[in-house]
C-alpha cells in the first residue's frame, strides 16, 4: 500500500490555455512545454517532457494502520498540499507521530515545490506541473485524471473537433462512459464542433478508424462499422454496398502470419465482388492529405454502390 489522499491533487488540473498552451496552464510566466502534440490537429499521444522518477520507498506504517475518513482516490501516489497531509495525519494518527517533516527527512515524501508535497511514485507529469506552478489539462489529463468526463471535455473545448471525436469514441469503446454521458458531453460542446461530435460511435476500435469514418461521413457517404460478412468475418468499414476499408493502427499485424491472414481475407472478399482498401498508420496519420485525395478519387467512380456477388450455396 501507499499514501492515498483526498481530491487535493486535482488542484493541479485546471482550465487550460491561461498560458496560451492547450495542455499546460497556470502561471503565465511558467515554462509550458510539458505537453507537446506530435501532429498538430491530430490525436497523437502527447510527447511528454521526461522527468526522472524518484526513488521508491515504503511509506510509514502508521499511515497504513489507521482508517481514514477522507475521500480516497482509486489512483494513488500523487501530489498534494502540505495542509492535506497535516489533516490526514491528525485524523489517522492522533498521537502526532505521523509528521510531515519526519516523512520528508526519511524520504518517504518530498517537496517538488514550496506549495506541494509528493510521494516518491508520483506521476512525473504532475510533479513537473507542481515544480513549475503549472496546471495539467487536455490530453495530458486524459492519462492522469480519474474523472474522465472532465478530461474529455477539456480536449473537446481546446482541441479541434476531430481530436475531440477520437477521444470521445475511444472512451465509449472502452466502456469508460455511457452513450447517455456522451450525449451530455456533446450537448455542452462548442456549437461549431457539435456537427462532428454528434456522429460519434461506440464501435470505433482505434483513432485511425475514427478519422477515416469521420472523413467519409463528412462526404455524406454511407458508412457501416464493424460489419460481419459471411466467409470473410468482421471488417472495419463498409462504404456503400461493396467497398471495404480496413484501418491499421501503428502496431497492427506486424507479424508475418497476421499479414498472411489479412491478405487471405482480402482475396476472399474480392472473389465475392467486394473492393478492399487497406490503410496503414502512415496513410492515415503521416500522409493524410494525399490519402483523402486518393479516397475521393476512388469514391468518384461510384463502384462502391455496386452490390457484391451472391454468396455460393452452403
């Protein structure tokens, strides 16, 4: 076990853009580079500034032997105010042996800055924020914060609509939020972004799939997700009646056996009259502009409206 305190560490999580950076805010004079997007406007994972973890040591046993009435967070090992520790100590150890200065001297806790105390295992991004008087939000908060709705809404408010849609669909697909909650999030979203967000789906299994689906929907093409086709299996996207689009993630099917299985499926689909487009991570994230042009050219032929061949008798 380790120290677990109340919601205090969420003081580090605030409304972004005070400092002009979409992910880190707070003191407008603080350095604001702890959350840098790899691809502007895309839902790539943030490239966080590296912070060396502090030595991990066991907490004082007196902190574990008394029940606490504080509101515990499921996520432990975080950053908190000295006052929070003092209140915790007074409640769980009335004898006064649990002392902040002692804990710091014995390296069970440390001060990243005058206003904050942290456990040795604290998330480095929270520590970085505490050291520089900054707040953590947006995509960074998605990985740190327990209230996922707050993090999603920050992404939607301070990033482009596509990035917000990707995060929203990811949370839905993973069961982090319900469709009811998603509807409420969309209702509170900026008006200009709602048209995109209202088309959310819980079926998208990757950000790549969300991006391609959203592009097709913006062109008013008929798109179905995770469609089961007899003799072929599940396909990511079925456009019109006969165009299959598979969206590969960055680590998808790197093994030769997986590649063989994919190609075998593609051949089976083409024998039934389907056309198959397999988009790689590079197509979707690093060459997206040219990929969109290629897709528009393919769809302009209207062959996706043709029906596939009838299945052979069983």
